[in-house]
């Protein structure tokens, strides 16, 4: 298991190596998608047994990934 960001880990034996919340099998992508779909922080934390710090870590990790994205537009 390798921590790639605070509270975010990858392990080839867990969720095919996708980033998950440390100590869980909850993928970062699920956290972000559920929030984007309208689920509240409280609902998400209750349903997936997460802490507020876990949810914020997932959002921060996603923001860092998007900030580092380079988009090339072909004319």
C-alpha cells in the first residue's frame, strides 16, 4: 500500500490499484461522483463510514489532478 496524498492510498490488491481513502475500500472517484450527484457530506460520510477529513482529502486529491491536467487543442 502506497500513500499518494494525505489519506489517499493505492494498493494493487484493492480496487485494481485505484486511489482509495486510507483504511477503506472507498475509491476517491466514488466520493467525488456522489458529491457531484447531489449527495451531502453528511449522507456520504454516513453511507460510506467516512470522516469529514476523508471527504476533503478526496476533493483535494481530485483538484490537484485537474490542476495538473494539460489540454492540447488541435485547430
